[in-house]
């Protein structure tokens, strides 16, 4: 039986998906210490509170990812939070 992911886990996973990783790669890199998964949970919680819904949080990650990729920039969930007003106003 597959366990259901929490909203926070869904946001953290979506962030890693936006970086081009799939679920198996996330698990493997977390196991090997390449990804510090718990480090992202606080930011995911803040983003969920800011966005008000899982869908809006994921949409914000997607918008920032597209913007960052087009400008050859790296980003984290903290970047999504910092750029929230620009994302919401359509500047990103």
C-alpha cells in the first residue's frame, strides 16, 4: 500500500521535480546525503501558508522555475518565498 504524502512533502517533491529530478532520484540522493530533504520542509511550510493552497504553491514554484531557467539562475524554495510578490503581480 502506497502511503499518502503530506502537503509539505508534495511541495518539497514538486520543487525537486522542477529541478529535473524524478522521485527515485530524490530518494537516492537523499539516501546518499546529496539532498538534505528536511532542510526544505520549513520553507515548504512557509510557502504553503503564503500560497493558501497546494495548487497555488506548486504553480508559484513552476513560475519561478521557468523564470530562473530562462535567466540561467539557480533557485530554492526560499527564493520562491522571497520573490512571492513579483510572482503574484505577474512580474515573474
